[in-house]
C-alpha cells in the first residue's frame, strides 16, 4: 500500500510539473503571438524552417489571434490548478486534490467544447484568413526578386516571394492573381532585369521553377537567374508553378502537421492523467482526515 501511494504521488508530481511548465509557456508564447505575430512566425521559421514554410499566411488573421486568446485562457487556468495540486500533494490533502481534479475536469470539458466549436466553424475561419490574404496580396505585393530596383529588405513582398519559391506556388490563388489589373503588382511590378516590362512580363520571378533554392537560404537573391529552369519563365505560364499558395499551405499542413496535432493531444493526455491519478490518490487518503495516509 505504501509503495503504490508513493508511486502515485511521484506520477502526479511529474504530470503536474509538465502541466505547470505548459501553462507558463502557453501564456508567454500566446502573448507574444498576439502582440507580435510577425516576430513569432519568423522565430519559428528560423529554428524549424523545413516544417514552417507558409506560416506567413496566418500572420494578422483572426484565426491566429483568437487561437492565441484561447491558449492564453487555457494556460491561465492551468497554472492555478497545478499550484493547488502541488499543495494537495505536499500536504496529502484530500480537499485540495478534489478541487484541482474538479477544475481540471471542467477545463477538459471546455477544451473539448471549444475544439468542437472551432471545428464546426472551420469553413468560416478558412474563409476569413483566405479573404485577408487575398486582399493583402493584391494591395501590398509589388514584386521584388528579378526586378531592376530590387533591394534585399525583408518586406512583405520579399516574404511572399520566399514563400512562393519554397512552396513552389504562385500567388494566393494561382497565376490568375497576376492578371488582375487592380493589383499593385500589375500596376508597379511588371518589370524584369533583362529590360522586359508591361504586358511582356506575365508573372513574377518567384513563380518560376528553380533547380536549386539555396540562394534563398543564403540571402543571395541577385543570383536567382542562375538557378532558373527556364530563363524565359516570366514571359510564359507553362514553365512556372501554377498552384496558389493557399492550396499549397493546406497541403503542407496536411503532410507536415503532425507536431501541431501531437502537442495538444499530448497535453490533453496529461490533463486527463492528472484527474485519474488524483482520484486514485484521494481514495487512498483517509476520508475522515486531512492529515495524510499514514
């Protein structure tokens, strides 16, 4: 009996510590996302570049903002629950363990309800961030790589071009984005280093296919034409990437999104384990005394 009691306490201390760290980290990181989502995305891409291509699309969207608020709420509730649990474990106090297990159960129910709600509104969130990106792209994208006046400043345009080259996509919806006469690119960006301009330039160089993308990693953007599969790509659609970046990002998330799914599932398992093990420990502590098991 003594050993099973000790093992339960050890497991709960471990689970509780993990959840406390999660709570603190989730509040800190989500606050960062809400205050400066651009800086957060750039940091994630710096350390996790292979699996983070395309995250720029979520910058400034309601989806990212509300997700950040939800995670802050979960973390803010998790922290006091774990602190109460620690006190209950240290004092072997049934009441404190019951309180922490009860509130954690409520939090799990709220998380499940929130996940179901977000799932039911998935089409609305998707519509919102796609609309936001289409409007922003039409208004702000002007063309950078391959233009005569290119400067390697990390602007919105250059970020979009890096994304297009890495994901092998073109525009938000495809090459037709660059036929839109209302777009900034159509009015300002149809220029190319070989002297072609206007109607002769069909698409930006970022839509072209490349034999090697290392120039993106090294920041040597001026050498892009050395790696073009077709040097006349900007003048003809057939030798370019034609799929839009919105579709490519969805595909990329489906292929490489396991970590994004595994983390919340893992946290949910820890939360459920805390409730279950707390109940088992409560049953082992004398119901008529808060002085402990012994």
